[in-house]
């Protein structure tokens, strides 16, 4: 076997390994989407009014936002570029689900993910050191910048206030 064939063979193995890891990680997100589809079909079959369906999915997406965002705050290993890419791919799956479900059923569910979307946008940002704090808080992470300002105000009033998102956060 020549050296070129050995290199081609090993690069194919690496590529196969990467594809397998991507497929395995997308299985988790696909499971969430499948559950959303199943829930939507149950609600539709039982003639649940659209407004209630929108509120249910809005709450579900708000919960997803809180859980993912708080995971980033509490677990250092979650704050990596690769995890950002993983969550970004999952958010893409959720966005596709919202588009497929239409506004009639999904409503503003996608907007409920604003905190995690901005946090992930920051995690996957290339050349972070070249960005100023103003660019990050005023352009890239507008919602997170506003949240930081509110937290600073709250910490003056209530010094022991928690830094985690609450399920009712908006």
C-alpha cells in the first residue's frame, strides 16, 4: 500500500468518525422535535384552540431557553465553541420545527429562545478578542446586554439576587 492510499484511507476514517458524531448528536435534537410533533398532533386531534396551543409551545420553548442558558452559566464545560456549534445545530432544528408548525400553532415560540440564541451566537463567534465590549453588548448580544444592566440594577436593590434565568424571564 502506498503512502497516498494510507493517507486517503485515514482521512476517510476521520471523516466517517466526524459524520457519525454529528449524526449521534443530532439524534437528541431530533428526539425533541419528534416530541414537539407528537404533542402538536395530540393537541390538533383533540381540537385544542390555536391560542392555547401557541401558549403551550411558548412555555415549552421558554423552558428550553432557561434550561440551556442556565447550563451555560453553571457548567464551564458547556461554554465551548464545539458545544456552541452543537446547540446552534439544535436551535436550527427547533427553528425549522417552528416554521413547519406555522404561526398558527407555534406563534412566537422561536422568540422565547432569544437568550440562548444570543449566547450561542457569542460562543461560535470567530475572533472574539477583536470585538469590543460595546460591539458585543450592543450588536451581538443586545438582549444579554439589557439583561446584564437589569441584573446590575437588581443587585443594588437586592444584593443576593440570583444570576440564573427564571422560567418567567423575558
